[in-house]
C-alpha cells in the first residue's frame, strides 16, 4: 500500500492544514497497531510539517509493537 | 526487507544540501526506508537526472514514491484543463518510472457541484486514458488516486476502491489524516482504522494491503519485467 500519515487541523468543511502528530489529535499509536495487525505492507509517507521527525516517530512506534 | 517502510514527503528538512540526491542519502542515514518525490508544484527532476536518482535510491536501499502536481482536476469544466491535468499525471508517471518509483499518487479532482456518479464516470474515463497511454510505453507504475480531505474533492474510499477494481494498474493511496478530517474527527480509533483495512481487503483482496513484492525485487536488483501479484 501507499499511505500518507500526518496530523491534521480540520473543521466542518474538512481539511485545514497539516500538523505534527504530537500537536494533533490523531491517535497514531492505534493506527500503528492496526497497520501491524493487518500486516499492511508497502510505504508510509509522513506529510507532517516536521517531515522526518514524524516518519521516525511512526517507525519507532510501529517497530516496538 | 522490511514489510512496511516509513519515509518522508520530499527531501528531509535536515538534509544538507536539500537536493533529491542528498535527500535520499540522508533518509538512509536517518534510518528511514522511503522517500516521496514531491512534484507537487512542478516536476523538478529531468529525464537526464532520473537515472542518478534511481541509482542513489538503489544504492541506499530507499524505496521511492511520487506525488504528482496539486494542479490536477480530471473533472474540470474546461477541456484544456483536463488535458493539462492528464499531461501532468503522465509526465509525473514517466519521470517517476525512470527514477524507479513504486507508485505515483495525486488528488484526482473536484466535484464542481456535479452529481458524484457523473463525476466518477468522467474521472474514470480520464484515468483510463492515462493508464492505457502508460501501458503502451511499457510503464507499469502504480497509478494511485488519493483519498481526499474535503467534501468538495472527489475521492472518498468507495470511489477510490471502485476505480481500483475497474482499472488496471490503479490502486488506492490512503491518507489517514484525510479520512479523519473529511469526517470531522472520525477515523481515529483502532476499530475505525481497522475498518479501512477491512474494506480494502474486501474490495481488492489481500493484495490491496500489500506491496507488489516483484516491484521491490526490481527496485533492488535492477531486474526488469515486473509481474503483478
């Protein structure tokens, strides 16, 4: 699969802007667990403003599971 | 080879200098496994440069993906804009393929206040043209319309899955934040994330959740002749 992961600010009309995961309400640890349980393969790309920090954060969380 | 690799949208911020080549090497130094080429404002790699990008990614064991320009609307009311959108996706796919990218993603278009069913038909026809043009060029890169973050944007899960079922070489690009934003805060629990994977598996089979391993083999051994699993 090809996926994008980022925190996000949103309103009634949907997406406003991207946020770093830790500054957002996205439950990325639960996402990591679902990725692991479903044995999802492929590429997960971080689109957070801090780009590589959240890519490394997700990788760390995922690899610890 | 890890089964799921993580990477950056574009050149990492801490790469020095911030070029594609240095970005790929830096992604490896950081311990990441992928990098997306961001053609979002323009296709900023030439076909002459592409082999070097490919070799650098191979040497550093980095999987590349590509994001085509933002200025795409396969449902524009103006024919010229549709034509230009098709060209932008085709040109992205061509350069991405030369760079050894695994897939190319993009936001397919806007509803333009039209009936979603007719929008689907228009976007499908235009994607079909893209897929068959690439097929003629022996370019088998995955074409990945993305799940979108706004109600005005074409690309809910059902639409993207249906396109993936009906067109060769089309598979979803899943954006979890877009799911979350589009539904004003839903898709944020284990159960809801799991439901995304369940519907993908139901509609596209197990392969919907997997990478084409043959593509990886090709990327990392330089062998040609990808087979779709």
